[in-house]
C-alpha cells in the first residue's frame, strides 16, 4: 500500500513537471548579423580597425583564413585572407546589440 502511494505521488509529480514544459522557439533575428565592409586598400587592413584578436580557418577551405580585428570601441571585423596569394578578399563588421 505504501509503495503504491509513493509511486502514485511520483507519477503525479512527473506529470505536473512535464505538462509545464514547452518548446523554446528560436531567437528573433533583427536584420543581418554581419555587415559588408569595404577595404580601403585591397592589400592593407586599416590600423583604425584595431588589434588582431584572432585567426581562424575552416577545414573545407584550407587556403582561406579569417582574421578577426577588434578596435578600441569593441567593434569586431572579420577579414577573409587567401593564404596562397596573400590577398584580402572581403571584410565584414559584426553588428552588436
């Protein structure tokens, strides 16, 4: 008797917790997260873009690297760099929010 009462209470507790759960939706995206930047010169990153904060790469694109820059205001810019030719391909500024 006591075992069935404890089991029933556990079952009621589980049902109460599960019924209170709901799926969390995806966060809303307001506009684009990255904005295209124009490199003033095709082979130079402007000093105003700040310090080199990091370098990353993607295994599927071994010839490309992403150079991450952060300026004094905390603005992050990513510059795509082709390793074999030493050329800067494009830049993006991350929107902050």
